[in-house]
């Protein structure tokens, strides 16, 4: 068993990085592009589901419809080097180790939740399994969580699944090592958080507070503490949509929380000091079952999100102005994820969605636990956009049911570099630096 060290060594001549300057007054320049169709073999309509930079931006972790996990690094001649790891079943969730870096082999790893298998810590260089964290149900079957989160110290791994959260010590993998937080103790018990825990996120203030979101009903969010375990500190009221897909915190204001849900046109903004109603919301076209990952600038200035039609919006979270500072159609299909580079004025986006021919039957069930448990990548149950008139009743990407190819199945890196270092209405007057 090999687990990463959490120690970070600083050199005396290391230059402290500063926030990059984004020019949000113009369309960004596309620097690199990968099309998921180039990886198609026996999978119809392959597309990117998610793409995330590691903490220093030295590598990208991506998932695709063909049940593959890929690690991408960029070369000096502006091209991708890609390593692919095919998975035996649906990918429910993936997550970088918090200090993962392509320049540090010891910490260059990620966790992955694959249906009917243990949660695994996987080496980013060669794909070998460093450690396994099995979650077993009462019928002795493996449970694949739909959400993953490391605590702020990177020593504990939290795994969300139906009505519960399993907590592992990262340094102690193996059977019977997890602590189960049962969020619902009895079927008729009131006050618990029911449904599949589809989103987990820790408050950045190192208080041990974390938020958990659920697919159940219209979705629910509750706040917990590492000290109190399964007893919620508070329940969030006024959640809209068809199930929570993501929770994010403001990196510089630990009282501000952002909640995204599927089949919802809103990214809701909450102040944890008053959870009876949202403070405000950002509007996006998100009436789809597909997860549309948003991202908060690690420097606390911007929030970015794509929508189901390929439009990217960026809002100013320093002022919380509900009017986007940037809005541009950068893709021709749903934007599965978007992310800011930590140290350079770059954006990472990926696109694509599952589409079916018009003569296919339509299944638009509620977000029950059973349907969600059978969902494919990133915990999505047979997702399709609103424009799709049919749904595939099988989540197997190799299904013989006919699918329309995605309108856009590309992963792209965009440059939004400012031409000047001076401050403009849509830029920040700080000096950019290269990633460490």
C-alpha cells in the first residue's frame, strides 16, 4: 500500500505566485483541443463528461462516455500527452488528491469511484492501484459512492452514497476501515438527509464544517461537522431543481456557499449565517439531468459555468453582481465542466451530451435512489439535454440503441490573457505568474 505524503516542502528561492489577469472583454483564444470522437472504437457518440486540472495545473484528469479515465499533460510544443485507463463499469466520480502534481510523483494520484468496485487511489503516472477503500452494503456488495471529498488536511476521504457517508483515513485502506455516518437512522425518522449524497464540499476555513447535497426529491443540502458526525448542524432551505449536483465555497469568505442543481436555471448563493433562503442566484440554462460543473476562481474573484447550449458565463463574486461579466458561446453542446487555471489566465472546458433518435422511447423518471444508483459517469442517471426527445433505458455506452453524435465533443484550453498589465473594467491589476 502506498499513500501520498501531505507534507509540502518550500524552497528558499521559491517565488510566491500571484493571481492571473483575465481579459473578460473579448472572446478567449483556443490554444489546445481534443475531440473525444478520436477515441471512439465500439462506443457511439463518445464525449467528455468532466475535465479538472490538478492543484498546480500541471495535469488534467478527465472522464469520457466510453468509461475511460485519462490523464493529460501539455508539452512544450503545445500538444497533449494522454494516458488512458479503461474502467470495467460506470464511472461515478473522480477526484484529484489535493496536492497532486505531475512534478511530484509521491502525490501524483487521484481517487475514483467505479460501480461495483471499491474506491481506489490510483497513480497518475502508470494507473496502478495504490490503495483501495471498500464500502460494503448489508448484502456484501461493493457500493460505489456518487461524491468524493478530502478534508482540508487531506488525511480523510469522505464518500457519499445512499443515506450515508463513509469516512476513511487515507493512510489506512482496506476492509472494515471506514466509519459510516448514517444520515437516516430509521425509515420514519424525521430530520435526516435522505437520498444519494451526490455532492460533498468542505468549508475552506479548516473548521471541519462540510456541506452534503442529495439527489432526493428537489434536492437537499445540509451542513455537518467532523466533530458531530451524522448530526446535521443546519438544513438549507429553498433548494430548487431536480437534485443537487455540486456545492462550492467562496475561497475568501467561508460564509458564502454556491449550490448547483440539475434541471435548474439557477446557481443559488447562500450565506451560512441565514440558511432560510438564498441570498441571490446566478442564471444559467441548466434544464438537463447532466452534471454541469461550475468552478470558483481559487483567488476569490470569479465563478464560471457553462450551460446545456454551450454558453460560458463568468460572474464577479467579489461584488456578487448577478449580471455576468463575460458571456460567450464557446461550444456547440452542453458544457460538462469548466475550470480556471490556478496561476495562468487559462480556462479548461469540455463539452458533449448523450442524445437519442426521435423514435426512441422517453423515460423521464423522478430522481429516485434506484434510478440514480444505476446511473453512468459522474453519478448521472441516463442524462440527456432538454432538446433530446428520447432517453436510452440502458446506461451502457456500448448499447446497440442508436444515438445521435454530440454536436460538440471537444476538450479545450482557452487563453484569456490580458494584452496589458493595467487594470481594465473586466480585469484584475495583478501580475501573472507561471505555475510552480
